[in-house]
C-alpha cells in the first residue's frame, strides 16, 4: 500500500528520537488539511505524557482510517497514533456495514465537514478485552453531552436516533496486540432521505461545535479511559454505563431472533436479556439488537 496522497498534517515526537517525559515541542510536517484547522498539537500535548511515542496525523482523504491503521500495524507500525480523515471513501461500520462519512446535509451551519472520522491505534495489554468497545463508547458520550445514550454495545444515540458509531478491530503482530478504535460522529444534522431511521447530529445539542473542536474534546479523555480500562477492566464502568443505557427496560429483538427485555450489562459488558427462558447473556459482537418498545420511564432505570 502506498502512502495516501494529498496534504497532511502531523504532530508527534521528533522523528528518530524517543520522547522524553516533558518540555519538548512536537514537530509538524506538511500542510493543514484544507481550510480546516485541526488541534493536532494541542491533542499531542495532552496525550504524549500518557503515551510517549504518540503522534497525530490528519489526512484530507483515505479509504478508511481503520483500514489504514490496520494496514500499518500489519506492516509493523505499532506506535500509538491518532489518524483523522477529513473524508473517507470507504468507511466501514460494524457487522460488515459501510459508514458514510460524507453524508450530504442541508444544515446551513455545516461550514466544515459534516462528520468527524478518526481512529486511535495503540498496542494494548488489558487484563481482559471484554467490554473495551463499551468503555470507548462511554468515554465518548461522557466527553460530549449528558443527553447522549449508548445502544449496546457502543452506538451513540440521541433520543432514538444514531449520532455516532464505533468500530474496534485488533491485529496481532509478533507478541503484541494492536487495537484500532475507529469513531465516526455526525456533527451536522444529516439528511434523512433514503434512510429508515433519521440519524442525529451533535449540533442539535451543541450548535457551536465543529469537527475539530469535538476531536479536541474527546481524544485526550478517550486515551485516559482506555488506559484505565487496561488496568481495571470493564467492571468499574458498569454503573456509569447503566446511567447512559438507551436500552434498559426496553423490549429488544436480537438479530439471531431472540426477544427479551434489556436488563443492563454484567461486569464484563455482556448484555443481560430477560427472556421467556430466563436471563440470557449476549456477548457476541456479531449480534445486533433493535428496541421493539418505547423508552422505559425514568422510574424503571437502575
Ligand atoms: C458503526 O456504527 O457500525 C461503526 C461505524 C464506525 C465508523 C468509523 S469512522 C472512522 C473509522 N473508520 C472506519 O472505516 N470506520 C470507523
């Protein structure tokens, strides 16, 4: 795979050196992506004390930030990196779906890009991988707005409409496992034309936000959340997850046909489903769930 073409902007430790613990400026090469000013240096400054070889890279276009980091990891590039794309030509979603990051919009305030797309890649050695995708989703909603909810395992919803999606992939290289955590967040309010369920945009809640500001808000907190997950696993996040659980108390249908009432998640992040056959645990990332009933009243929430 050749280098993606076009202008790009990076911030990171000087090439060929190992970052010391402080007091250095990041190097910057290339041009900024188009007319958009990305807070690459500010993010790098916030993250490098936690991840000394961390770098930030912004590309005007790539097929998919996840695909690009997976290719790089397979080629042996295992340093932690934040890769942002102003446009993806082949964005990918969960369960083999595509992710359309160039959603046309009629939102007149969308003077930058309508959808923020980025991937964070880093080698991880967690005690237990289960619940990582929930931990990532939780960090994103907690960084953004109290009204945002999570639809298990990690879709971000506003009221009953999807606002953001997360795709986590891993690759083993030599004795390391590299995780690529891809996030797509609708900033502008997307057009609903041709879609079964209208999506949501962050500007419905935060009219002044644009993609660079959202990136600066979510990434440092996300790195910290991942590091806490590596150390402590999902169990301490169970209660905070329940506070954001869109599905709790609702009747669901799983893509494998199972129907039941959602009862939150267990300490590993598995979905608990109260069915006619008793309480079932849904762990497979290959299962998607769909609410059948309207939201539960506040009194039913845990
Ligand atoms: C989903 O909702 O199914 C997950 C969508 C994930 C989209 C993001 S955008 C950045 C990264 N690159 C991709 O190709 N996918 C993820």
